C-alpha cells in the first residue's frame, strides 16, 4: 500500500469512528450491546426458506412483472416484524423505527412516510397475501442481494429480542475474526467493531467501541519471496513516502511467520504501528493507529492483538468469524441505478458503475441497459447483432455457433453464441438478449475458447442474475440504443479551431481522447483506431526523419515488421509523406499507416491501424473515408 493510500485512510478512520457503518447495517454498530444479524433466504418458485440457517416451509415466492413477491408472514417469522391490517386493505409492516405501509392492489407504498413505487402491487394468492420483497425488506432496514445459488438473501441487524425464532447471535463463540477468501485471521476482542469493507474485501477496517484505536488489514498480490528484512525495507520506504517519522523498527525472522514492523508518527502527530507479512502469493499489511498514544511505547498495549495476526485461515476453526461474502467461489455484485444484481467469480475485477467484470485469464462480462425502438422485437435485435458481427469480422475470423433460450429472473432471453479470432486465438462470445417494457437488457460474455471453466462460469452467472425491472422505469426515460447497433455509415463532423481542421468521425467509433483543441485526438473501434496529432514544436522534416529511423530499426529488430510502402503524395491540398506497414502485436496481425504533412507552421500526423481479422469492406471503407475527410478550415 502506498503512502497516498495510507494518508487517505487516516482521514477515513476519523470519519468512520464518527459514525460510518459497516455497509448494509441499518443501525449504528455500537447502538446496543445485544445485536444479532438475522438472515432470511428465499428463492422464487421454492416452498422452502432458510431463516437463520433453519429450513422452513413457506408459500412459494412468485415473480410478477419482474418483481419478486413473498408471503408477508416471512418478515414476522424471520425478523419478528409487527404486521397490522387496517381498513381491510392497508398492511403495515413495522420493524423498530421503520414502517412500511402497503395497500392491496396498489403498487404505491409509503416507507417511513416517503412515497415509493414498487413495480407490482400486493395481492392475495390462494388466500395468502403476497408483497414485493425488495421494497419491504429495504424499508424495514434490511440488506438484500442474490447469492450464487439463485437465492435472495435478506439480512437485518437487530437486537436479539422479539424475533419469532429468537434470533441467532452470529458472534457467539467467536474468538477470532478474519477473511476466508483472502486467508487471514486475528484475535477478536470484545471491543472490536467492524467498520468497513472495500476493494472486494482486500481492505477491511475496524475500530474500538470507545474510539481509542483503529485497525486495518489490506491484502495485495505478492509473488516475490520476501524475507523479514525485505519487508522492513518496504515498510521504511512506505513511511518515508508518507512523510512519517520512524520511531521504532524491527524485522522478525520467525520460522513460520516472518514479518516486519515499524512504529511511526505521521504529520498529524498520530502514532501508528505498521506490519507486513507475505504468505502464499499474498502480502498482508496490518495498520493500527492509537488515538491516545503519546509515546511509541504506548502501542505496546496492542502487541497481543497484533501478534495474534495469522496470514492464513483455518476453515475447520469454528471460532473464527468469517467476514468474507464469497460463497462457493462467487461474489455478489449490484448496480443500484438499474436494479441489477448477480454473482461473479470472486477473483474478478469489479466495476459496478459500468457493470463490467473481468477475470485475469481473459474472461470478460458486461451488462448494458438500452432503449428499444417502438415495435422492435428481440429477433430484430438479434438480426442487427448478427449483421454487426459480420460487418466487423472477416469470414475466416468469425463464426456463428448457434442460438438458444434461457430464463433470466423469470423472463425468457435469447442467447447467441459466436466465436471469433483477432489472430492470437479463438474467443467464444455469448450475447444474451432480453427485452421488457421498452428496455433492452444485454449481457456480453467472452472468454478464450480453450478455457472450459469459463463456459461453466457463464451458466452460473446467468442463473444468479436478478433484475428489478421497475427500477429502470423509475430511474430512466429514453436511453441510447445499443452502441453495437449504430449505423456504421453515419458520421459526425468534428472541428478544431486551434489546429484549423475538420474531420468526419463514424458515430460507431469510441472516443478515447476527443478534445479537439488538444493533441492528440484518438478514436477506437473493434480492431482499429485513428489518431490525429498536431504540433508546432517539431518540423515536418524532423518528424519524417524520425519515422524513417524508427521504421528502419523496427525492420532490423522485429521479425514481423514489414514496411510495405513509403511515398510522397498530396493530402488535404498539401504535400505529405505516407508510410504503410504490416506487423503483429502479441500475435494479432494488423496494417498501420502514418501520414505526415505541414501547414502554417503546424505539423500533423494521422495514424491508423486495422487488424487483419477486422479488415472487412465496411470497416476499411469507413476508416479510409474518415482519413480522407480531413480538411483544413479557416
């Protein structure tokens, strides 16, 4: 962890101890000495629910208009909620300070006095009142998320009194606390509070109930074998970069658990003990700040806690409280704007805002929500996607494997399977198409074809997807169409007043850097890119000379490089130099071109590249059209 990260944590720790809660808890962690977490697990279509781990029979949950409906009585069974029927059709579900008021056959609810659109109305089904799960659960202060088994998990932090089943104290008998996925544990003193978990659980923070100290554990990948002295060198460097004063240092060459420790005083005068361990491909940074310490020796009172840290997790040890949310190798992710939840492999990178998830082995998952044109069908959408792929990949680089149907959260979706090859190996792609209420839900999942495990991940991920369709209607109006379906022949004219030119850019291209008053401008598209650079600091003679030297060196040192053509021509009405070459980059063959020209003291360089696998007539024509549209303006 670098010094900037640690400085941010110092600010965070103060905020946390001032009242930031563990994500998802409804009450302050220190509000009661007798808090337990109650858990309810339900699944659409199943007559079995699990309440605090105990299996119970319930009326099976239904999916109506994309909304999961559950019997209202499960809230009393699981959490001891008070349920009151007023005026024959108004149901009030009360939990502590929270009140959710629902009306039978009305999709409108009042949660703590705030009007909420639920997407579906409570209704009687075979004599049982069914209510929307998510708005009621969140309304009474619970958290809700899907798990890898397709269940919906609802958790509520509450006092141990009043639940129908008495509640289960999840801390009972726990003397250690840790993370089974990242493999560490530490002593769990009675005054230790869990404050926050972030960065996919790599960072976990804790505080004392009396706000006297702050503890953090951060896990990073480390494949280099480091001994205690190496770790001490790292820690000292971290402290220096942060501007800390080192008060004490030690390298502990313990046989089974070597580590290093330093005690520092930061620029705010706060005393910290920092420790580092390396084990089984991971580095563990343990930070403890004492808000009351005035001398480095004062941190000695925390020695037993810090010495109890283990860079391992014993799965058989039932005295450890496991903070990991990873279940069966999967981690739950959620986008609250679109109301989409799912599980992904635990080791993947997570970008919930853009709904992009990636594995280190090349697997890639993206979800998008767009608007459907009036009257458009899934078949129209599928046909457009097929055309887009055939316009983007040459026939020998692309193959349509087939299509099949699958169920996504109670709705039928079409799945198209393709395979394509940029040149470095075949990829499999699944495109999942689901259309509902004027919106399109698109899932793209790609992986290297030889990785059979990734195909199995696809099936598990699809089963886990939960979509609250009404949230999109509530939060969004008209959305863009799927960018893959943009007409490839349409362009937009962009201009640069500073550099006095205009150029027509295909609308389906993606801007990487599109500030036309700056340089360079860069656009990318599948298998290709275009950039325009302008400089007043380098003459055309120098630019051309440097390019020729670079090409000559490349021809000597890179076996795949071949300068196809070097010529002088007229471009945009001025003399220009053009260089065309072919080579492979990481196994992907492509053709590149650079055009250099000058006008009024400014030297311009247009650079293009297009993979062989993507050199279709459509793509090649649009790239050439964009280049030739370059025009000088006054």
